[in-house]
């Protein structure tokens, strides 16, 4: 009877454990990757007795000792896969397991709810364990996204052109890609900084074009290049590529020049020929452009002088310094058109002084025995000449008597009329002389810029002199100076001054792109509309991660904003031949006693199944089945409880019976 008591008690204990297991299954209904457990019951050891007392002979009575929970078994059936839209959520459609690393230890899970931690590792956030990836060698390792957070810059090396140029275009016509900007392109330096360039083609004789490359300021940044085509319209191989070193720069404007530029010594000329005086410029974070027909570079130091052609050259390299105009176009810095200023023939001689008003009619100044006044002028050939003058008193006033330097009498016109106080009557007075060789008429200026007379007739003295004339000799360069804006000021021997070219002072806005190639082998020359275009360009800027995705095989691909793509290792998938050997360690994690019991590869291999990205495998708990099992457990528990009650009543009855005797 006591055995019945303990047997029913073992039933209560067993059903309680079963209910614990069922409640755990139900509680993890929404746990990703959770695998339900089943409880296994086992009859406790029984003893056997025969009806005649001999064991093993005759009838036997098998009396068990109750029930025991033998253990649990994990139900490794596939759970439903649900899309989450989270790029690091992963699910396995198959029998495999994710591998998690803890130092040298491995754990296995079906829960793919992974995230990148603060150190950049892809981890299981519940346990902190790192997700294992497998490379081509088969070696397992953790993946750190920080190593791939950006795509490095790549310097441009080649721009490829394609399309057609129009053979029918007139000479000197320019094709620059038109409104569609077909010939504009962005190239990148080694820091990934983008620089806009435009290419144009200028038609020259035959089937040839001049190719030029310009920056965003409109400055030419390549030496000129000629591309020629065969009779079939194909480019000659020797001319189909333009290779140059591109120096990214922008012009320093006036407000910026004061910080980066100051001029050097004045450049002196003698008889219109440049002397040996050199100049230099103080450049700070700025440079000058030096160029030739085949070379183009920037320099921030050097000594410069003008050559016989009027070009400003760097003495060390022999390259010509570049000038710029107001719109940024670059040309050679040259004063070839400013080496001389033209002569100007004299049209007006200015005189000043006093004519002795007390002199009698017929008298002259200077006196007949004295040397005449000498007046200078510039003739129509730009040559300086002289003539001689005497002022003669007549009844009407003062007139001129003039002779050339050769003694010829010159024609004079006009008269000077003074009032009784010796003041010049400006409205009625005029004097002029005509030269003998060219009949050049020269007027005498008698008033200053304010309209006041410069000559009068007071008694007592003669002081009339030539004070100047408006003629100019041929002017030759005497010196050249540069102002604070880099503009040349040209000074001439005749007193003229002109504004010369402006230095192209630039600042670097990127690193040099050496040996940048414009590949034109894909062009053709035909009669028809031009359609030359940029077909391709290499190089890129640095790029941050734009998105990442796992494919069906667990390979992680990262796309960057600069167009680059990185393909990394694959998520490791472990295939376990006998899943019953997996031991649950909590948190949907399992372990193996030996690694020899698993095979690791990428998804799609070794029967481990395929990866489903941006999805999670849900719990495989079937709620209806669990509820059914709960009912069965409840019934079993009630029955065991009833047996216990009956046994207890029988024991109590027996006790009462014994006590009653």
C-alpha cells in the first residue's frame, strides 16, 4: 500500500515537470530561433514474482515503481521564416546552424537576430558572442564592419571618349559637347577630390582637330594636342591619346591675392631691350602657371625675366609664365604688342612769358643781333626737330617770324593783340606755324587749362619761352613693374604708361593627377552631326556605406555611395549530422562536445540550407499541440492525485482498524 503512495507521487512529480516544459515552450512562442522541447517519461525499475514463489516459473506479477522523467529532447523542425526588413537579420532555410565564437569556443544557434556592436563586430546581442564567417580557406573568423566602413579614394588615370566628329564642320569651329554637356567629366585626385573638366575640339585643316582640356574656371589645363584621322575616319594611333599632368587649381582673386602674392623688383629696359635685371615673386600657398606647347606645370619659386619676344619666362625651366584675362582664359604672359608706343606729331606748342610792351613798331624779340628762340616739335615721322622764332611788333600787334633748322622761311599765321594794360585779348589772338617739309601746322597755345592767358605785354622785359608741346616721340619700354594684383605696369621712354597682362596666380585645390590620359581611339570622323562624348572615366571619391546585403549563400556585399562594391566572407553555417548531440546551454544556444561532430561551410553547401536575408526564423512551437499536451498532463495529474487520495484513505482505514482492536 505504501508503494501505491510513492508511485502516485512520482506521477505528480513527472506531470509537473512535463507542465514546466510545456510552459517553457509556450513562453518562447515569439522567441526567434527557439526550438521546442519534448519530455520523455520512463517507468521506474520493477520486481517480478511468481505465483508459486519461484522467480521465472509459472505466472508472474510485474509491479512497477512509478514513473520518472527520463529527459527532454529538442524538436529541430523548421520554424516559419518571416521578413523583417532589417539587413542584419538572418534565417536559415534548412538544417544548418549559425556559428557563434567565444574565444576558442563555438556555440550554435538558429536565431539570426544579429547586430553590429560598438566595436564593429556582428554579434548575437543576447549573448554578445561574435558571428562566425568563413573564407575561401575554410577558416572561421569574426567580421568587423569598421574595416569596411568606407571605400578608399582612387585616382583617375583615363578618360575614354567615343562617338563622331563632323568632317563637314568649317575651319575654326569648336565642338564642346553642346547643351547636353557630352564632353564634361569629373576626375578624381588621390584624395578623392573631384575636379570638373571639359574637352573641346577645334577643327583645323583636313581631317584634324585641336584638342584642349579646360577646368571649371575655363582655364586651359592641358597642352594643345592635334588628333588626325585616316581617310576611313579612324584616328591615327600616334595622335589618339593626349597624356598630361593635371594640376587642379583655382584663380586667386583680388581679395585673396594680398595673402598669397607680392611682387618683386622692377624689370628694367635699355633702348627697348630687356636688361639683366631679374625679378621674383613672393608666393605663399599660391603658384604661377608655367607652360609651353608640350608642358604645363605650377611653380611657387623661381626667377623671371622677359625674353626678346616680350614673353615672361622662368629662367630655370625656360617655360613661359601664364597670364589670365577677366574671364579666366589663360595665355602666355607677353608684352610683345606693348614693346613700343606710337609717336604723336606736335599739333600745339605752349608758350609763356612777357613781350616788352614799350618796344617800337618794327622791333623784335629776340633782338636782331641776338639768337632766335628755339622751339622743339615732333614731325609727322615721329622725329624730333626744331625751328627758330622771333616775335615782331607790328601796328596790329605781335606776329611771328620763323625759320626751319635749315634756314627756310616758314609760313606763319595770326597775331597777338594786347590791350592798353598789356593783357592778351584771347578772343582775337592766335598764332601758328607751318613746317617746310610736310606742311605740318602747329598752333601756339596761349592760355592755360583754366583759360587764363600765359603771355602778356608789359613794359620792361622779354621773357617768352616754350613751355612744352603735345607731340611724343616713339616710346620704348623703359621698365615694367607688377602691382599687388599681379598686373604689369609698362612704362615708356616717352612718358607713356600702359596696363599689361595679369599674372595667373593660382592656389592648389587638390593633388596633381599625373599622366591623365584622354583616350580618343574610340572616336571617328564622318560627315554628319558631331556626337563625341565621354564614354567612361575611372577613379572615385571616398565613399561611405550606402547599404549592405547578404545573398542566399551568406556572402556579405557592401555598396558604397561612390559606386564601389566590396564582397566579403560568407556567414558560416554548421551542419550537425546528429542534432541530438547538441546540448542546450540557454538563450537558444547549443554546444557540442567535439567539433568533429559538425561540418562548417557556407550556405548552400554540406546540406546546411540557404540563407534568407532580412528575415528571422520564428519559434517552431505549435500552440495547438502544446495546448493539447497541457490537457493530457492535466488529466494525468488529476488521476495521480486521485490515486494518492485513495491510497491515503486506505492507509487511514487500516490504521483505524488496528487501533480499534
